[in-house]
C-alpha cells in the first residue's frame, strides 16, 4: 500500500526548473538594431570602396567639372541668342547696306572731283565770254544754270532731317510698302516726294537730299527697301537742304499741305523730324544737263562778225514748269 505522493520541490535547485529569462528577451529586434545599425550588405560595400584607390573619385570629379563648364557655356550662348535675335536675312541686309554705303562714298568722292573740273570749265567759259564782251550772256547762263541745277549753289536756307521712327532697326530687310507692320514708322519715297514738292511750292530755289541735287528731271522712287534719287540709293536719315529765304520757307511750308502731312507723320507714325535754319548751305551741281541742240540766237555776238565765241544754247527736254522749281533770287549765288 502506498502512501501519498509528495510533490517534488520546485525552485532554482530543482532538476526540473525552467532556465531564467533575460530581462530584454522580448526586445530582440531593438537589440539587433542597436548592436548592428548598418545592414551587412552596405557595410561590405563600404569596406570594398575603402579598399579601392582614389583614382576613380578623381575621374568622377574631373568629369563633373567638365560637364558643368560645358553646360554653363551652352547656357550663356542660349541666353545671348534669346536676348539678341538676329535672323540671317537681317545680317545679310546689314552687310549689303554697309557695302552700299562704301560704294556710295566712293561715287561721291568721284563726283566731287568731276564737279571741281566742271566748275573750272564753267569759269573758263565765263571768262572767255566776258573777254568777248558777252557779260549779259554770262549772267543769263548763270541764272539758267541755277534753275537747271547745273551750277552749285551757296546761300542761307533751311535743313530738314527726316528719319525712321525709333525701333525700326529690326525691320531691316523688309519692304515697308508690302509690310504694314513696318510701313507706319518707315520713311517712304512718297513721303519725300510730297515734302520736296511742298518745298518747291514754298519758294525753294535749290533742293538736295543727302547731297543729291534735285532738278526738274529728278525722280524720287523706291526699289525694294531702298529709296533712290536719280537711281542713286539713299540711307536714312534723309537730310533735305533747301536754299532760299529761311523765314519765307518756314512760313510757306508750315501753311502748305506738305507741312501738315509731315507733321501728321511725326505725330501719328513716330517719324523723327528736325528743322533748322542754316546761314550758309552749299549744294552741289546736279551735273546731268546734256546739250542736245544749240544754235546762235538772233542779235548775239555769234551772228555778228568779230572774234570770240558767243552762242546761246537751247536744250530740249521735258521738265516741270518754273513755278514747281522756284526762281533763284539774290539769296542764292554761284560759289
């Protein structure tokens, strides 16, 4: 018969006692993070990089610097191109304009030499006529030469300077007659025609545009974007020199339709106009008078016996009436 079973003791010294738990046994993940904060793969890669030489890092630095310099240069070029757009047509037109200016200057210098020679010939002719007793013929020839533009003129007058509206430099290469966007602020050949006719009507004795003397046969027209005076191209600003009584010219032109038209261009289209009185203007000779037929006038020295040539010439050509040109007075004289 067995007796009651005595339970086995339970405690640290008991053979069946459970192992003691660590206080942080429930924080395994936190302990792992604290003990190894860097993933083993990242740590291995960092160790390999530390073992490689610095040559690769230097190469990367050089490539980065080169790319930065190239990018900065391209950005600067792009900014310049955006801020100053110059199309190829504008550059070509500007080169042609400069070439025209050079050729025009060369032609002007040659014309000046021709004018000096022509003045010498005229002086020799006048001296020969005076020696033969033809002083009246000399005075008549000088008067006709002033009217026809064959002789240079010097005297007081008014200078008009007409230029395109500000901001029209970008319209180089465009025909202002066909482009409404540029025609408003650009001086046209018709504008100069209207102004010149108004000056003749106001009593002008001689007129020149940019040094080109106008006569009864002169033509002001356009070819593309250029304005031509007797087939010679002009470039703005257009300087119109007018010889005559300054007060009468200013008063008559201001009261004429041409003066009102020029004033409207200045107010509505932005055309730049300057008007100044000049005490001494020198206008060159036109140098385009051609003698087509000549015969001795009745009662002239050529019809009577005696030494010395004396003829009166009559040139047949179509020209406008003297009322359109104005008659020379004592304010204009042959230099």
